[in-house]
């Protein structure tokens, strides 16, 4: 199943991740106002827990995305 996990507050979308059932991360976004707070790591962790498998970034992957996937 393709899926999306979204973090929101009452005013805005904080971030979201889009993934498929193979564990491929198709897209991850964190609102610039909420960056450097661990939101992307939380989204990746929740996705990994939901799928029960390691995640794979889809190509092309940005330099920032490569850095993020090297951390997790």
C-alpha cells in the first residue's frame, strides 16, 4: 500500500513522508520553520515501524536526503 504520514498542528503542515509498501521513500518534506528539530528522523522512524522493514530512498536523492539516510 502506498502511504503518507503527515505531522500537522492547528496552523500548518509540519512535515510529511510518502512511501510505498516496498519500503521506498518517495518524498519527505519538513516545513522550513520546523527544520533542525528531528522531524524528518521521526517521520522515517514511524514509517520504518509501520512497514517493519528498512527504508530505501528513491532516486534521485538530494544531498540533504543522502545525509539524512546516512544518519538513520
